[in-house]
């Protein structure tokens, strides 16, 4: 069985290509941005220069050029303009928004009089001229240039009515300079969008490549727990393929080593079966009961040790497929088996949840009820291995203490089986030392076993994505076997 992922090229080459594309996209975006800024600066500078031309044309009658039209108003229109009612003048934009401004010769002198009076009629807005009014530019033509530059920054086509000192009113039309059609295209937004798209594409590629490594890491992380494939076939970057090839080689060597170990131990167990049977038959012929009992005990210890090693090796091989099961039912059945044989094993159920009800109009006291204790804990696990691990913890609690108390705690991610003994003299450090293979307690004469029980439990916990740890309880030592629920 294999697991396939998406294909790609070498990360170095693909990364270099993406960096080059991102660099080119950045250069193109910067070129568009700077080009647009320069074009707008030229457009605004042209509008600013037009203000000087208009000022001189109004002051001394200089020709404004082909792009600016300056025509005098009729007597009636001039009277209307003098009253400041520019919106009623003919050929003005509709609706009409009027902006009034007066440009002075010396703004700092209190005896100044208006040199140039302007009325700007637009169909879009009243122009914000506060910066122009507060400007410290002493040149009136410069202030008019600031005004025409302001007109060019908006997409509108206003008409200017101007009067220089006591001269007649003039109609000024510079749409060819500050109108919408003459404004250059603003490429800053497309440049920013192009840069964002290039950055998003680069980040997407990086995220996809990272996701391939994370998927492979997650597959390896859950392999022992969920019975992963014998090898991984990943068609991804060259670097990832090299990693996968090394992992597949390691898995193959590990499987071969475990299989060979199991085969050797199975053969030894089978070969020892015949001599052990003969020894039992011959020991039965010994008339001395004491000697016969010692020989039979040695034979039992020898065969039991071989079976224990075989059990540990089978747990390493992961021969059992995981499936969905009720952890509650498994523990209930296991405890019931111990209780049927008269062993002091008990199951401590969680305290019931009390739900308080609302107050009644007929009673001053609030009612309450208990939630039914029918909450099953479902897990994905190997039932035989998990049952063997829990049984080993119970057997240890009975060996080194007077009884075993079983409890289960769960949350959304994990389920923890707690086995607490009573009266054990071992500390947490002592019991953690005995987790190593063939490590036993000090009282090995009176207590049977071969030192593989806790090693098997730790292996099973690791296969289920959990841990085995110990802590001091209220009555004795507590073993906590945690496994992942999903």
C-alpha cells in the first residue's frame, strides 16, 4: 500500500524561477508606478504653468495659447458676475457648484486690495482652496498656478470667470489642460494589483510546498497509530523525494529486522516446546514434591519469558489493524473479568452531572435532575493491544498494591485510563525505571513476571499517539495511559 502526493520539480529550481518572476513583477510594478507618478507630475506642472499664462493674459492681454480660451463677458453677464451669481451665467455646468477666491498682491499688508477675483463653476464639487488662501507665496501668478494645478487633480471640467482689478470680466476655459480627457491614466492601482498578485502567487507556491512536507510529516506521525502504508510514494520536489526514499529504506529495514526477530523468537519458542514438554513429563516422575515443584516452576518461567518477548515483538510489528470501538465497554468488560475471579479490581465512575431547573410559580425552590450516565467514549484503537496494556497496568497494581482502582477521564482529543493501586511502596522514579525492558522491582522472589509489562504498555501508548506516565495518588501510585481519540 502507498500514499501519493502531488508532483513538482526541484525546490531550488522552482524557487529560483519564482524569485525571478517575483523580481520581474516587482520591477514591472515599480516601473508602472514611477512612470505614472512622473506623468502626473508633468500633467500637474503643465497646469501650474497654465496659471502663470492665464494671469499674464488677464493682466496685460498676452495670448494664452491654443489650449486656453479667454473671452470677455457681455455687459449683462458682467453685471451678473459682479453680483457673484456665477451659476446663472450662460454655458456653465449644471448642476453648478461655485468656488470663490480672491488673489491679493501682498497678503501680509493690511491695505491690500483684490488684484484678481475668480469664480469657479463646476458640476462636481466645491474645490478645497484653503491651502491656496493660506499659502505664503507672495506672487499672485504663483497662487493662480496653484489653483489651476488643484483643478487638474480632479476629474472635472470647471469654467473660470475672472476679473483683474478694474478690467472687464473674462470667461476662461482650460479644459484642454485640466479636463478629464487630458488627465493621464493612473497606473498606480494596476501596478499595486500586479505586485499583490505576484506576491500572492509566490506565497501560494511556498504554502503548497510547505503543505507537502507537513502532509508527509503528519502521515509519518500517525503511521504507527493508524497502520500506515509500508512505503510512501510521493511525487513532489526533488528534496522531498530524497527524504521519502530514505524513510522508505528505513521502514523496509525496520520491518525486516522486526520480522527476523519475531521469526527467531517464534522458532526458539517452538523448538523449546518439545524439550519443555519432555522436562515436564520427566519432572512428574520425581518422587520428591519439593524438587518436582522447583523444576516445574523453572520450566514455567522459561516458557513464560519466551511468550513475553514474543508478545512485545508482536506489539512492535503492529500486526493488528485499528478500528472504532467503545473504550467504556472495553474497560467495563475487563474489570468484570477480574471481579469474576475474585480479584480486588473496581471501576470508579465519574460523578453524575446535576442540572438545576428554573423556579416554579408554585414552589420557591428550584428543581434539579441528573443527566443519565450513558456517555460512551469512542476511540480509534487496536482493541487487543489496548486491552493487554490496561491488563498489564491492573496486574502491576495488584502485584505491588492491595487493589486496583480504574478511572477514565476524557476530553475532545484524548482519553486517559487511570489505574491506581493501594499501599504500594514504590515511588514514581522507581516505577519509571521499571519501564525499561526486563527491569523488575526489588521483590522479584514473591512477585512473578519478566519485566516486560510496562514496556509493552509504553509501546501500545506510543502506537495510539499517547503516553504512559505515573504520579503519586491519594492511596498509592497512579498510572495514566493516555491515547488519542481520533
